[in-house]
C-alpha cells in the first residue's frame, strides 16, 4: 500500500529490512549500539563486522535520538540507528520518545542528503510497545515530516509479519482514507 504526501511517497510493505535498496535503512537499536536481537541482530549480521566497529567509535545513543553509520555489506548505503522507548519502563514519556525516534531518524537522513529511507516498526518487538498504539503514531509522525520536507522522496515501512502490516495499513487508511495510489 502506498500514498502520496505532497510529492513524497509513503509506502507499507511486508518484508525484511536488511534486503531494502533505499539509501538508508533504520535500525531499532539499543542505547549501547552494540547490537542485539530482533531487527538489530539481523542488520548487523547482514552488514558484517565493520558495522559494529563503526558503532563502537560512536559509543552510544540516547532513547529518542538517532545516529548514522555506513551500511557496509547492505544494499543500503547508510544505517540510521535509533533507540525507541522500552514501553513498560517509560510511562508517560513513551509516546514522546517513540515520536522522537522517528523524527530524529528523518532529521539525520535530511542532514545527510538522503532521499529514501526504510523503517522497521520501532519498539514493537522486545521493547513491548503495543502495535495498535505504535502504528498510528509512526504513520502520523512520518506523514507530518514528509508534508514539511519534500526532500525526502520515499519512506517505506518494512513490516516483518502480517499483523504488523495490517496495523500499519489500518493506521494509514484512517489518516489518508482516499489517497491510495
Ligand atoms: P525493539 O527492541 O525496538 O522492540 P525488535 O527488533 O525487537 O526491536 O522489534 C522491532 C520490530 O522489528 C518488530 O515488529 C519485529 O517483528 C521487527 N523485525 C524483526 N526482524 C526484522 C527484519 N529483519 N526486518 C524488518 N522488521 C523486523
């Protein structure tokens, strides 16, 4: 499913983010940037050991912030590492932090002249953020950003399973009811 937001495209697909050919892919990292399970582990495996070596030189990333590295063996030239909130530990800050993770990732993309970005569903795996709440927040945040920044031509959400895809589709249909392309 795809919609146009100004001159940009917001797209939802089911798949594996490590296989994307966008200029950047976003990693749902943890604050240590030392790799982990889930999408983080998959990205490090696909990119090879040089990714971890570069992450070590950066050191860490705060929750809600984002940093950029090269993509090494990935098709994507860059990896933008962001840290989403751990849902049950962040209480009232959860929404603000998840929104910030998406926004900061796009700001970092913009600052590096990147025009196409693929996102996973941040925080909805090990970090326990309910999909039904995370999906509309993710869509709204990215759509608002694209409305203001046509320089980013494509944002693709790469959802790992049918449940995540469905949650994002519902959120997108609700926000842009008649704009499917
Ligand atoms: P977090 O710690 O931010 O919750 P996880 O990696 O545990 O991160 O999960 C985030 C989301 O990424 C989950 O919905 C999970 O199913 C999904 N995911 C896991 N592997 C991949 C992959 N290779 N491509 C895209 N999404 C993935």
